[in-house]
């Protein structure tokens, strides 16, 4: 039996999808795989069709700006700037990116702990704490650039049984740093909660960290020893920071890799049948699915709702950072 | 040729008023001195918070526990600058 979704608008060009089976994604990053694991229908709407809410979430704006601040800082330091000058560059970048020049006002957030003021405060305090005299030294690449916002892709070893095309694993790493002659992937994670065992515990097991651990083994010429989370706690009146190592041994990476094969087969099955089932046990998790109001409508009314309340974008993880 | 006045290296007064005013101004026209004033205000804020925390009654915090002794090998918080 087949319960195919109605054919929707032509999808924008996305190089991470198969040319033979256009709804089959071959370039798989942690976001794509994670969305499918949560719910195939959610994955279909957000990755295959490319729908996203019209208003960019404050979490996303805040996260992008904080990552960009660290990247700007690392670039400045690698070109010889001292802490104060690099911080100044970083701050200038953050202030500009959160100023709406069309409306002549600052970016307004609907989340009290993630505002322009808490962002600027977090950037300054974070770089004062974990930028200046950072024992994790950002690696300098052979081309002279710092190892920040690094894109990776490699053959997953899995192939589509239908098209014969290879699935690629891909993504973008925040930073690779050296510490005591060993190399680590460093990732910034923000939270409104305490930086305690519970917070850091959520990264084991974790789809993104496991893929990064695998990428660290096979995706780079640098032998990566592990991952480190730069945890950033943000409150209305304070920001706190803590670092924590995330480990994956060989057996754990293999276990994740085997599981990934299972999930890729399911992605392929859904693409082949055009059937992307709802996982209705996931609608309320992670703060509630953005597509809940779509799925709560009759199938015949969903397209109208999507077009009225969402906009389309291309999530193409095969495009290296800096190419868009 | 720029007709701007030479910038002073002295930090602007980092009052809460100037911070708020700066955060509501278009940063396109900011000088280094403006950004330094923001940094100075935020550092002063942090210092005040840390002083307050230091003088407050001690609250025992649950230490971050590593999941196994093997996990502790790569780095510790202290090593990493925390």
C-alpha cells in the first residue's frame, strides 16, 4: 500500500540530493540525519521540501552570531592580532549582524535570555575567558588559515540500492584545536540551564557528536583525539562557561555507524515510496515541532497552511562554508 | 584623506547609561572608542557579579562528574582554562 504525499512545488536545486531519485538525499549531515531520526515527516518538510518558519528563531540568530564571533576572533588572532584587537573585530561583527539597518533598530528577540545585549555580553565574556590565553590552540592549516568553520565530506561506505549512488557524510566543524600535542574538535553549545552533568551528558550518545567523532577519524589528515564542548550558560543577567571532553571509543563509533546504515536504508525507502510517516510521539519534544500545526490539519489543507506560514530555503550540507 | 579627529586611547566612561545608549545606536558609525566602552561596561558588570558572588554565603555546587575514569584522560576543566 502506498500513501504518497501530493506533489508539491518544484524544489530548489540542492546538490545533496540524488539526480536519479530527486527526493533521496545523498549528502547527509548531522542535521539531516537527526531530523529524520526525530520524525520522517518533519525531515520531509524541512529537508526535502525545505520549508522553514518565516521568523528566524532567536536561538538560531544567537547561535549563528556567537559562532561567527569565535570565527572572527580566531581569524584575527591567526593573522597576528592580540586579544583586545581580535575581540574588537569580533564585537564589531556581532554588533553589525544584529542591527536592522532597514528599520534602524537593533534585532529584537522574543526570548529574554537570548537578546542582543545578552549576546554581546556573552561574546565579550566568552572570549575573555576562553579566547585569551586559551590552552586549546586553534590549529593553523597549511594554507595559513585557522582551522575554524571547517567543512568535511567523505564516502560513508553505504550506497543506495536503488540508484547505486554513494551516501556521503558531511558537515561543518566549529574548530580544531591542539592541546598537549593532541587534536580536538571543539564545538560551542549554548543553554539556559546549568553546565552540569545533565547538560554535558546529553552529548553521549548524540548523533552530531558521533558523526563528528567519525569525521575526526576519517575526514581529515589531522589525527583527531576527541571532542570538547565549550558549554555556554546564558541567563538574563549573567553568562557562564565550562569545558567538557566528549569521548567515543572505536566500538561506540562503529555502533553509531551501523545504526546510520539502518537509518539511511529507511531514508531511501521513504524516498522510493514517497511515504514519509509522522512520528507522532515526537511532536512535543525539543520545545515542540515547528510543523505541528501543519500536521494537525487535514492532509488536504496542509499545503495552503505551509505556503501561508512558511518560506522555503535550501539546506545543502555539501556546500562548504563561505561558498554561499 | 580622513577628516576624523584622532581617536583617544583612553576608554570612554563605561556607565550603564552609555552602554544602553550605545546598544541602541547604529553600530555602523561606531569608533573603536565606542566599542571599547561597551567592553569596559561588560567587564565592570562581570567584576561586580564576581565580587557579589564571592561575598555571598557559599553554596556547595555539585561538581561535574565524568562518566568513567577513562573519560578523564584527555583534559580537565582546570587544564582548559576554567
